[in-house]
């Protein structure tokens, strides 16, 4: 079974973060309920106020995420909030693991 990681970086006005986090929490509840989602976390970049990164790890490949997962209706309300708030378009990075380097506890 393949595994993939996605990093999504948002740039938002710092004052809008509470609204963003509220929408993200709702989205997170749906995403982590998916059996294919093995990790979900959110990070702030301390030296860059308003810059937030979501990290997700899925036990499916990029094609599955794009064709199946990304089409789930629960993304729409979150994306409407993001589009209203973001100061720059979100940056999405899909990563594939390199065999032989994985370590996890």
C-alpha cells in the first residue's frame, strides 16, 4: 500500500486566524474520520505571523487523494473561508516517501 504526505501552507492576516482555525477544526473532524488518514496536524511558523501549515499523511497515493479524497463535499465550506481570508494563494506540496528512510514509533 502506498503512502503520501501533503503539506498545505496558508498565508493569512494574523487577525483572521481565529476564523481560519474555527473552519479548520470543522474540516479536521471530517478528515481524521477517514480511515485512509493516518496523520493530521497544523503548525504556525513563529517568525512569519499568519503563515500556517497543515501536514497530512495518507495511506493512499496522490492519484487517490486527487480523484477521491479532494472531491469530498466537506472541503467546500473550509475553502470558502480560506479564499475570503488568504493574502496569497495556498501552496500545496505533495511528497512521496523515499524507501529506506522511514522511522516511526
